[in-house]
C-alpha cells in the first residue's frame, strides 16, 4: 500500500465510499461521485483501461 498525505475536504470524506470512483495519474487524483452504487460499478466496468480524458467524457455523457 502506498499512502500520500494530503488534506481532503470533509465534504468528500462524508460521501459514502461505495459512491466514489478514484483514479490517479502522475499529477492528478480524480474522484467521481455517483448517485448509486450500481452507477459507480457500471462506470468502473465501462471505463476500465481508459485514460483520464476518456473517463471524464464518459462521465459527462452518461452520469452527469
């Protein structure tokens, strides 16, 4: 396990972990928040192997 210490807002911490998808790149951590666990799981399945930009577009088109 690798941990990177950072300050995360309480607003994000208060969201149920099963509603969040978290990805990282070399210089960015992205947290997508969903209405249901099923939406989150579908997003994870559908975006497997995508780069950050592709995931962002997919989220905007299908979950926002």
